[in-house]
C-alpha cells in the first residue's frame, strides 16, 4: 500500500533487551518508509498529551521506545486494511 510513497531509507533501532542498569540495548537495521517533519499534538502510550516533531509511515513492525533516525518513538498507530491485515503503521517521533 505504501510502496510508491515509502521511498526513504530510515535507520530503525529496535529494543532487544534491557541491561542491568535498566537501559535498553538496540539492534539496528535499515527500513523503507516516509518521514514527514512537523509538530503535532498526540497522546503517548501513557495517555498523556505530547508534541511529536515528526511522523513516519512504514510497513515495519515499529514499537514504542524504539528509535528511528535516533529519535524516540512516542506512539504507533496501526492502520488496518479492509481484509483485516495490517496496512501500515503511522509512527510519531519525539
């Protein structure tokens, strides 16, 4: 669904583990997506209002607390297609 518009290469750092100091460790990979900058008021995973500085549209399985281009993922909105499959994810960055 996003193939035509997801023409940017983005660095995705997925949380793989939490170390003994309660800090996340990441594994890095390159994904395709579309990144748009601009401020938007959103609700984060705790339900609090926050300001997002960028949005990413991708088909990758991004989760909250991951990093995209070294920016923290604050919220993820999954868009479902009519057949019930995941179409794409709208990711909000700090």
